C-alpha cells in the first residue's frame, strides 16, 4: 500500500473531506485577500499602513528626509541574506497579525529587541562612511569605538519618525486610503 493510498479517506468520506477541504481553502484564500497579504512580499511603504495603527509612523516617515532614499524594509528588515530577510518579515508579520486580529495592539508602539538590533545594523550599513570618515570627524580609535558601540537613536531619537507617542501625536496625518477588499461587483450589488 503506497503512502498516498494511506492518506486517502474511505469512499464514504471522500465527498465530505472534499467539501471541507474546499471550504478551508476558500476561507484561507479569502483571508489572504482581505489581509492584503501579497503587499507584504514587496517593499512599498503603503503595506505598513494596512494596519491603521501604523498611520503615525507612515506619516512621520513621509515628512522625513529618509523617504527620499529608503522604505520601511530598508531600516526594519535584515539585509545579510534573502532567506533571513523573508524569515524576519514572516516572523514579524505573524506576530503583528496575531496582535491585530486579537485586538491586543497597544496605543503606543515600542520596537522589540530583535528589531532594535536590525535597525541599528541598518543605520550602520547605510551611514558607515558618515560615522567613520576621518575628514568629517575628529577621528581616533576611541571615537570610532564610541560611535560604533552606541545605538544611533541615543542621539538621533526622532529620526526618521519624529516624536510618535500615539495616534494623537499626528492628528492631521494624511496617509493613503487603503483600497477596499470588497469586490466591486459585490459593492454594486449592495448599493442597487
């Protein structure tokens, strides 16, 4: 008896198993569509505002100089290899989706320790010349260690997000409106 034959249900169960499988597949695809999951595979900053709670972070980033050269993933995702990048995105995304689905999101968002390390490494990756250029700095081995060991936000606390304490810290923030996940044909049917 082959492996696949062992997995096959008895004849009387084939139709119910097929129906249940179809229902679960449909629900999964519907949830995938509603959550706008494909947007998380790319690098567009608008993906970060799929959750309304990220609107202040998006709005303050849009008004920073970082928006000219970077997107959210440039700072918040590791860049040492592609598998680590997508593993980190998936891990963070699953945590975020669980928090938002269960309505456990805090009023003020604080970065987790693993993310702090990633952000710090990415600051150094992009700004290493600025930190170590002897023409720009009174540079010695002591200042090199001092600059490389400290976290960037010890001095640059409001870069690039400004002072974001809560949604009320940017009450007039304008962020792109998300496209409705409801299909147009269904909306037309409801209106008519």
